[in-house]
C-alpha cells in the first residue's frame, strides 16, 4: 500500500542510527549556512515577498509569458519545442539526437530530465548520457537516484565515493580524499566534454522578455558541455519562465543563499543565442503542471525555484533520506508535487510530515508548503487513498469525541489499562506509538473527576 | 491539436486571477567603500583579489606574471590575444593554462563579475583554462545584483556569465574542493 512506502523506507534507513545521525547533522549544517547568509541581508524578507509576488504575477499570465519567451527565443535562432508529458519530452530529445547521429552526450543537472526518466529512456534506445555534475556523476555510476535536488550525493560518505571510483575509474584503493577523488573525476569528465556532440542542460530561469535561459552551477559543467558541443538541448518545466532580466536581480540573490548558503553559485550562465555553427534547442514541458496550476490549493507549488532549502530543514527528510520518497524530487516540495503526477503511487508522501511548517519558513518564494501538505491529506482521504486503519481510527475517534459518556469511559479505561495492564500498550508490536516513545504516566484521575471532587469539597 | 496548443489552452484555463508585478523591494544602501567590500567578498569565495592603481600597473603585473603564458583579453594593456581562440575547436584550447579577461560589472555582495560574450574570445575560454584572471575597473563595481542587471544590456550579446570565484564542488561528503570542471583558481585585479 502506498501509505506504507515512505514509512517502510524510512524505517530501513533508520536501522543504521549512526549513519542517520550523520545524515541529519550534515543537512542541518547546510540549513545553518543558509541562515547565516539570510541574516546578512536586512532586506531578506522583503526579497522573499517580492520573489513570491513576481511568481504569482507570472503564473497569472503564464500563457502570455510562454508565448513571449518562445517568440524571443525563435528570434534569437533557438529552436523551441513543446512537450505535453514526459514521454513526449524524451521523444523530442531522441529525435534531435538521431537527427545528428549523436552518440556522445553530456548532461548537466536537470531535475526535469530526472522527472521524465530521460536517462533510462535513452538507455532503452541504445544511447547513454554522462551526468557531469560531480554528485550526479557519482550516483549515476552507482545506478542510484539522486537523494537531493541540489546535493545529489548527500547520502554518501567519502569512503562510498572512493569505492565507486575505484570500481569504475580505477582510482587508488582506499584513497577517499575528496580533492583526490574530485581531480580524478575532473580528468575523466574532461575527456567526455571534449568529445561530446550534444550537451543537455536544465534551465533555472527562462526570461520571457529576451528569450534567454539562465543556468547556475558551481562546477562549470554546464558551460564546459555547451560551449564544446555542436548541439545544446535545454529542458525546462513551463513554470520556470520569469518576465524580465531584471527579475534575476531578485531570484539570483535568493537562490544560492537558500540552497547552499553561498551568496551566489560560481557560474550564472545566460544563454541567449547559439554560438556560430551551433544548434540550440529548448523544450517546454508541461507534464502535469497545467493540471496543478488549475488547483487553487496547490498552484503555489509551481513557484518553486528548486533550491532545496525545504529539504535541509525538514526533520522528516533529515531523518529518512531522499530515497525514502521514491520520487525524482523528494522532501517537502516533492511531497506536494508528486501526488499530482500519480496520486495512487505517491499518496504516502503528504503524510510523511509532522506539519511543523519549517519548510514554509525557509522557502525563498514563500510557498505555503505545510498548508499544501495538509490539504493533500484532505484530498487523498476523500479520494480513498488513505489507509483503512487511518480511516477507521478517525471514524472511531469522531464517535468517541462526540459523546461525553464515551469520552469519559474511554479515558477511564485508558488510565486503568496503563496502571494495571501496561504490557498491553507497552508493546512495540501492538502499539506503534511505543516504538520510539515512552508512554505517559497515568494520572490518578481525569480533570473532570478532580473538578467535581474539588467543587464538592468546597460546598 | 499540437502540444503547443494543448498546453497554452490548458494554461489559459487554469491560470489564477491576474495579479500585478510587485514594486521593487526597497532597501537602504549604505555602501561606503565598494572596492573594499568587493575585494573582501571575492577573497571569501576562494579567489585572490589584488587592487592595482591604474592600467599601467596591471600591465606591469601581467608582464611579470609567474608561470606559463597568459592569453590577454584586456585591451587597456595590449593586444587581445584571446581573439586567436575565437573560432578554435575545444580540443585546441585544452592546453591553455592561464587567461586574463576583462570583466564589465563587479558585484560587491557576492563577488560575481559579468563577462559578456565579446569579452571571452571563445565562450569556452573562461572555463577550460587552468587559471583564470579577471581585470575590472573600480568604476564598474556595484553593490548588488539588482544594480548589476540595471547596467547590463542583456540583448546586446548572445551569451554572458557571472563568474564568482574558482570552480568548486562540495558533492563529496560536503567537503569543499576548489577546482571542479572549470578553472582551478581565480585571481581578480581591481583597477582603481
């Protein structure tokens, strides 16, 4: 049952307590770096509001901005494609690759291509891409999915990376020095860049007023790919468009500070026109976004700029890891996007939350993530996607709370059992609550009993 | 119906009621010493920053540069030899060691420097070299990205990049490694 997927995966993840503690500390450190950066800007909250309002405005005119972007991109000599869903996106990429007879493909980080399962699709058609972002390169070698949208290999220790590189790159066994490993990856990937025929990138922001696309990296891998290859394919969700270049002066001030606690990524590359002799393509992908846009309760999720700040702060994510979410985009934002893609498969995700609201606090574009998580629960229960156990227990609770007699009686029963037959509740098998919590000490009397007695004594 | 039509129609129906673009967030700009602020930020992001007095001084530094030859992109100090790289293939540029480019806008809040297409010689140049050097005039420094974008004519060139520091990655157990796929180091010259 979908209900158990995240819980089951998280339970597995938590079997290695030391590793979980390390995972938690690592992510909290990234959150702390974000805090330090945010506090340095007195205008931080004003920027968040401004960014949120720009996105709000853009979404309310999205069709117009998409058309404007397309027109300007075409004028720049960029070829523009539209894809209704993941399959169509993948077919378009394949079409371009086949047209050029290209076999050597490099790809910089694109969550959209993960969402569409591009690598697997191309592999099924006899083509392979090399993921050039160091973190994605590592997980690709390990045949894993990224566990974080910004820090794909955050779940791995240096020894894990060393073993992987030893196996695939023949690095020194046991040498897990990050600089050594990074240099080895640099040398290996430099060859891939030099021989690449096609470079696929994502798009952080697509600027409607000039048809340009902005890609942010620390490693320089997007540019190394694009400027050496004959063909550049940029894949983007339709919600990535922003009105003006000037708006980048808001978003780029928020993005890296929220994501990694850096003032800005090393490279913020603005691609407008292909270089001479190069072919440039952009694929505008819907894949459920227009459906999400139609839902008043959930449309704000389309403001997301994929910074990952919500992941770093979420206690559930920190203690369950990205792979527990069985989605291209994990964490809190993933949990409100995924049920829109596939409600049945992802029904467990909005329940993988304590509704603490920390995600909404750190979101640079002020998405009300925790409210949308709650809203999804309402929708999922109504659609019959909740577990039978939850449905029944909620019904029973409703009956008990509505009846003063039943309420009193069940309280008395609970106190009696706790005091005289604690084994019934202090059982990890029978009582899931007890698996990681203590049971409270049963009070001698309920508040009502105390009140009645006190009142009686005073008379 | 093409996918384009399908998508645009779906979006037109789905979109929320119109809301206006916001006013730019106002904030107090107390910029005292841009050169000082910019230099400090550049150093904090893993790059070197040297302040020189005048283009002649930069020329002297360039002529005495230790190590392998530096391809020059700064017109103020001599012939722009980066133009020889203009139409070259990637493989021909692979062995390039050091390149000196002319930045056009420097941002004090994050140490980023704007390099438009026309200042690269070849778009691959700022990335493929081992050591990157950038010269920028003190007059071209601004406090934040907002002012930077006000100075840049985005439509004038086909490409441009903000470069903030040397390439880097923290993908291996959050350990910061300077030098990923781009240059291993960056040195910035601020010309007063």
